[in-house]
C-alpha cells in the first residue's frame, strides 16, 4: 500500500492533509474510483510499462490516455481529497 500512497501523492497537485491509514485509504479509493481506475493506480504504483498496462486492462492507447487523465482529474477533486485525507 506504500507504493499506492506514493503514487497518489505524486499525482495530486496540492495535498494539505496527510492520507488516511492503509485500510481507510483503500476503502475510500474503492468507493470513489471505478475498478479500472483502481487497477490503473495499482499498476502505476508497481511501475509497469504502458504497453503491459494496456494489455492487462484491455485498453487501446486512446482509451488508456482517457482513463489516465480521468484518474488524475479525480485525484485532484476536492471531494476525493477530503475522502482520502485525515
């Protein structure tokens, strides 16, 4: 979960409060993100190559880019930041 935590912090532009503990963070992410977004976030945290991610998630390049952008936008929404922060 430490890798996911670092990945989240990397993509959030401004995080004022620290992230919740692992189980609470996992539950908040599960409630706010789609399954594919969660899989993508986990894959990013494991530093997998884009082509491997696309194949694993069954996405073409265009859909991968859309999903990535949507995930980063969601991570920067105030509601989501509040849900994953202490």
